[in-house]
C-alpha cells in the first residue's frame, strides 16, 4: 500500500460514498413519485411501475445514506440500475457514453460499482445501524 495512513479514513470515505448514493437516489426517486406521469413517458414505463421505481429508489437512497440495511439497499439499487442499463443498451441502443457524451450507460455502471462497494463493505462503521447496535 502506497499511503497506509489513508486507511484510517476508510469509514469516512464510505460514509461520503453512501451520502452521495443517497442524494442521487433520493432525488431521482422523489421525481418519480411526485411526477409519475411525466417520468413514465421519459423512461418508457407505465405510471404504476414508475411509482414503484420511485419508492424503491427512495427506500434504497434512504437506507444507503443512513446506513440502515445498507447492504440490502445497495443490492436493491444495483437491480434498479441494471434495469436502467438494460433499457439504455437494448431498447434505446445507447452507447457507453451516449450521443452527447453524457447520456450513455456509463452513469448506471458507476452507480452499480459504488453500490457494490457498499454491499461488500457493509457501508462502514459510520452508519446509524452500527452506531445504534453498539
């Protein structure tokens, strides 16, 4: 390890990653829940499925951000992002970067990898679940 001193900040780094995941999924889920008609047209899904997706993103984002059931939240969000990637790759035929360089499936893949870190690490020691269990 090149910088072993940085290992002491691992839990803080995991907290920041969980908070970032929470911010992304909470805001996305909120948009799905508060405006399902418009969002369903954007993503090409039914209004009912869009509401389900919004609730799943809200729950996953809240679990990820707080660290309560962070592993389950991360695994659920991986499924959500795999569905989004499937839609972009096979239905919309979008490339990795997309036509404009920002609308491809690179974003979903990045979210999947971040969720994998949370799922495999448990989210670190700085989580409500670990603090309350102590």
